[in-house]
C-alpha cells in the first residue's frame, strides 16, 4: 500500500555559503487546496517535511512550486551475512 501527499516548497534556505558544507534546507508543507491530500488529511491533518540538498539538486526545487511525494513500505533488507 502507498500514500501520496501533495506538498508545496515553502522555504529554501542557503546554509554554509562558500564552505565545503554548503547546502540548501528545503521545507515542504501539505497542499490542501481543492481537496488534495483528503486521502490521509482526515486522520492526520498536518504535514511538514524538511530535507537538505547539495549541489545541483537545489535547482530541482523552487519556493511556491508543488510536488508529489509517495510513501511506500519497503521490505527490510539485512546486511548480515549468514
């Protein structure tokens, strides 16, 4: 089973400018316009996701643009050797 969430990039903040640790912090909030997210919003009416990206990945995200996230359960993979 999967859950799809419609989100809006609400903040894009540069951190560590000019250092080897330079990155962008991206904040995403749920987009409830026109009934989006009604699949899960009745039970969980709030969502906030934050991620950090480096390099050219920052160009994939713009404040005010909308994106779709899909949450799917993954089968657990063990690194243990038998």
